[in-house]
């Protein structure tokens, strides 16, 4: 029983359904931008800290549950219109997959690297959603379109950050997914299939998010575009992510 309670506790921070609902319920009620940023950075790290200091023994049913949780939230992303909620569901789907390297006995430094590399693009999305709220009053897809014409610099950064978040090359989540697919293809074919489907749904949901914001009829209102300082900040972080992704590739593959 203590082992099960420990798994239930960790399942809040490294999401396992239904404990996964805790994070999204908290996110929905957290309004200050800086608190959201802290939430996205610390949440999976707390889960890893508990796991790595508790000698947790993972039962056989845990990995299928983690994959099912990730798959469920990946599908749900297709129907979401609010950017912060979309980001929260992506975070839940991504963090659930940290159970794979945990069950494989990966070392602590690698696990923390995975968690940070996965979470940084989500933090950037939180900041970009705040920019939408400031410019338009809300961060919903389909509520306004044509950002590629009205705010081209902002639109370009948004596309780059979404691409980083949904595990495309050369970002850390891409190499994490590729490494997990390689690790499971011979020993756990069902996990490989689940990972590929989850990856597909992330890409599909990301495409829908971009389509709902970037293309379409542009507003006639004069909207302030992203300034050069902000562009430089996002560019530096994205480049750092690509460098760290390439480094992780050498460790994982």
C-alpha cells in the first residue's frame, strides 16, 4: 500500500490519469504569468525528485497507464482553442512519457535534462499566450486570424516555438521521442506504436493551433508587433534548445 500511495503522489507531477487532472485544474486557476512559468518549470522536477529519492519500484501496469495518459491528452489537444489550456494538455502528454526512461533506469542527470528540455518550449508558449491576451484580450484560436500579416514577427516566433514544443528536429523532445522509440521497438512494440501515434497527434494539434492563429483573414486594427529585444530573447532560447537537443542526441542514441 505505501508503494501504491507513492505512485499516486508521483502521478500528480509525472501525470498518470486521473491524477493528471490536478495540474490542469491548477493551471486554469493560476492567472499571474510568472506563476504559470514557475509551474511549468517545477512541476515535472518535483515528480522526478520524489522518484529519485524514494527507491520507487514501478509495477508492470504503470507504463501502459503512462502511455494511455499521454495518448488521451494528445487526442484532446485537437479540440482545444484556448492556447494556455492547449499548452497545459501538451505538458501533461509530454511529462507522462518521462515514466519510460524511469522504468528503464536512466540516471538522474539525464532525467532532469529531459524534463527541462521538454518544459522550456512550454514556458515560451505561456509567454506568447500572454502576448496574445495583451494584444487581443484573449488567447483563442479562430477568434482572430491572419497574424502572419498583422504581426509577422510575432507569428514567426510563435510558429518556431510551437514547432519546438511538438518534438520536431533538432529540439530536445524530438531526440527524447526518437530515443524512446529506438529503446522500445524490440522489447515493447506496443509502446513504440503508442509513441508514434502520440507524436502524430502532437504534430496534428500543433498544425491546427498554428492554422487557427496565423492564417485567415487579417484584422484591420493596428496591432503592435513583437519588438526586436523580445525576438532576440526567443531566438537565443530556441538556439540553446537546439544545441542541447544535439547534445542529448549523442547521449541517447
